[in-house]
């Protein structure tokens, strides 16, 4: 593990914002590589100490390079890892090209064969029962790791500003998607038009994400710069849900030069 670590790109800048650790890298590939090594080593350590791991993973374009690198590094006994994901569109099938289940099955489950990958069933016939089912799975044992991203409107998972609750009593809920969030899904190529994006989605809530013992948040690219600025320099609150990370000492946000360009310090 030490030999591998010697080749890992280091941040060009790092600091704390309230409780949150902030690391800024020269490029997105450098950011993804460092994060992948950090997560790999953490998973190996948790497996050695506890025998099993439970982790929540995020989808989205910002996660693709990180997930590929993490899997390519090897060394993790995925057969002792139970995985969750953090959101899914309501009414969507697992074969739809925008389905987060499909994303995870293609990019993670089919490649590493985890012990379990618990999916939110987007087209479940009883959506409220699905929220309850998934909540119970999350509560079966502590969550060791949460890997997440930040949306262009500052969301984490599908906790958009109009529906976010930093002290949410629920672990999983149904939410109406913000138009800014839906436009992002179109611009990233997941849907052909705004009208094609499902209006509602399942999401893990902010408190559910923050129960994790370790949180790794990846937010690269210029299009995330305003959200990053709001998260780190604005007020902590639902206007920018990602600002909730500033209350989490177990969290680190990974940025590149583009996404950190608007930061004042």
C-alpha cells in the first residue's frame, strides 16, 4: 500500500471550513486518483478491523473517473462489502439509460461483485413502502463510508434547495425535482429534454448521508464553481444543501482548480 501511495497526486491547497476538510487539486484526474487511493485504503483498513463494510455510492458524471480508478486499483475484498446508492427517479425502470441502478450495475456491481448491492427500486408499485424498506436496510448496521457529489444547484443526492432539510426526520423520502436539477440531467446527456426528466425521485436525506463514519465529496469542473462557493462561503442552510457538509468533521470535499476558482481564500 505504501509504494502505491508514493505515486498519489497531492492537493495544491488544503484548509478547513468550519468542520469540513477541503482539498484542492490541479486537475480533475489528480483529484479522482487521490480520492480513489484514499477510499481504497480506508476500505481495506475497515475490512481488516471489522471484517465487513457498508458504503453509500453516488452516481453522476463527477463520479465516473473516481469509481473506475477505485476499481482498477484493486486490493479491496468486495465480497465483504455491502453497497447502497443514494437516489433514483420515481417510475423509471432499471433498464432506462438514465437509471441510477443501471449506472451502478454497469460501473460497479458487475465489475467487483460486492456481497450485496441494495438498490432503490424506482418503479416500485408502492413508493412509500419502498422508502420504508430502504430505510430499514440502512438502519441494519452503521454506514462506514459515503461517497457523494454536489449538484449545480448545490444539492447532495436529490436534496434540492426547495425540499432539503438539514434535520430531516426521514432517512429516505420522495421529492419533487427542482428545474435547475432537471436541466443539469439534460445537459449531462441523461435525458433528451426537460419534459423527459421524471418530476419526482427517491433520495436519501441529508441526515442519512451524514450518518457515515467517513464522507468523500467530489465536485470538479467549472459548472460546479458557484455551488462550491455557496457551500463553502455562504450560510449553512437549505439554500445550498451541500453547505451541510461544513458541520461534518468526518467529511472531505475534493475540488479541482476549476470548481474552486470562485473561492475567496
